[in-house]
């Protein structure tokens, strides 16, 4: 599993009480499937949250009248975060705390990348999360779930390899083309195969049958 869910301040129990355990797990699995190894993660994340009904229920606004929005909102659970940098965790926590203090949400979910510099002396990302949550008390005190994602190398999904030669395919596909190919298959390749098959079925012209006729005509001349 390339993501890990960590609950703080009874957040896991709140999710159970809301009967959202399955929904949250399915959402995280789908987000990982859609975003792994891709570029343009913000756009794909928005699409994934919409498809899983986390952008169609409730108000996404952090503050009324301002253009600050949560990434997702459902059953008084708000989702925020970013996969570009782990450090975004503090911004996300602050935005969720505002909603909690105003009585708009019961808890929050923060999604961030688990990838950090190998030279960091702050321990593993999981250890760092626990330390920061503790250090931010009492300023940040809402029930919170942190989800750490390992989404691989950006663009990794496009470096597809031929199963036989194990060489990277030269043509780079965009995110949408990858999704379309996964859902519908490569229609152009199928059409090419069908066309080649039809050509093979055509009868070859009988060249030998014309030779006697040609000789007769030359003798008559």
C-alpha cells in the first residue's frame, strides 16, 4: 500500500460514527490509482474527488465571501492538502482549524506527500507528523486524519515499457490519454490490426495466367 492513514484526537472514531470508514478508504485508494506517477496532480485530484462525490455535497468555502476552498467536503468532513510539498501540511491544518472553530466541520483530512529529502535529520515522515501535531497544540486542536501518499516519480506512468524488449515507449501520453487508453483500449491500434487482417484476406492477382496470352500476342505480331 502506497499511502498510510494516521488518526489524531479521535478522528478515526468520528469517521466510524459517521459510517464513512469505507468511503474514506475507497477515496484514498482511488486517488492513489489516478495520481500515481502523473503530472498535473491538482487537476486530477479535483476530478477524482468529484467522481467520488466529495465536491458535490456541502459547502467548500473556508470563509464566507472569500475564495478559499477545501479540496473536498462531505458529511461535515473537510479534505485539504497538497502533493507538491510536505510542508503544506501546516497551511492545510490552519484552514481546517478555521472551519472547525466556526462549527462548520467536525474533523478534517490532510493529504500530503510522504516523500522528503533523504538527508533530512527529522526522522521518517510518519514520525515528523506526530511531532508537528503535538507541537502545534493548542493552536491546532481539531480531530484530524493525516494521509501520507507515495505517488512515485512525477511522469513515471508515461515511461511505459515494452513487455518483450523492455524498452521505454518513445511516445509520451498525456494524463487524459493514459486514462482513456486504460478505460477504452487503444482503438487506433485495433483499427490498424483489423485493416492488416483484411488486406491479408484479399486474393493475390493471378500473374501466371497472363503469361501465355502475352506470348501469343507477341507471336502474332
